[in-house]
């Protein structure tokens, strides 16, 4: 199967959620999924759910990690606005190195770079570093990059671009992120 490059961007809610839905579908079909989260560190509900799925057992295929979802966080959970510090840049660089190695080593069929657009747009790594990963992508690998402010060169390189547009959000009425829904 040929793999494509997908980008989920825009100012609306649902970019990471869409990528997680794709991860669940891919794992259900026996594909190996690696999710690398930039800008995030901590115990999010999706991390717990994926851990529970892994603990429930595999699909009976001995010796293979088919149908699994692995999540790695390569963010320090403190950098959102302003200028990144060297530690933030280093953490993001480790995430990119891990993504490159996983693709080159055939460790995953689907690679999700969660908040990769934001990380590139905010200078945690050069946009060219993501473009290099896309250029080196094995034929059968699918890559999904999420986050608002997707840089134009990434949009041009993608096979599929979905823009989430905010029409209305209860956050504007003071409702904070709710456990199990937004976090």
C-alpha cells in the first residue's frame, strides 16, 4: 500500500483527535503506529487509553508488534509562546531524530507528528527538517502532521490537507479544557 502525507491544521478543535482516530483505525487493521508528541509532556487521557489497549493484549500474532500504538513525548510541557529555550529545541530535535530512525528502521507503518506544525512554526526545528523526513519517507509509510499554523512549504508537500476552522467554541465563554474531552 502506498503511504501519503497528511496535514491537519487550522484554528479549530480536533486536529490531534482526528490523528488519534486514524491511529486507532490503523492499529485495528494491524498497522504499527508511532505517535511523537511535540510540546507535550504528561499524563493525557489518550496516553492512558492507549496504554490500556496495549495492556489488553495483541491480536494473536506471535513475535510481531502488529496493531500497536506507541506514543513518545518529546516536549517539556512548558513552551507554548515566546522564544524556545535550548532545552526545548533539544527535546524537539530528539523527537525528529526518533521519527527519522523509526521510518528508516521500518518500525512503523503510520507516523504521527503531533503538534509538528506548531513546533516548526515556532522555531523548535527548521521546517526543512520536516521536509527532509517527508522526502526520505519509505513508499509505504503514512505520515500525519498536526497543529495550527502549518508552514506553507509543508502544506505544499502534503498529499492531504485538512483545515479545522473554529466557528464557535465554549472556551470563548470561559469553559476550560475538560478531562476526557479536550485533555
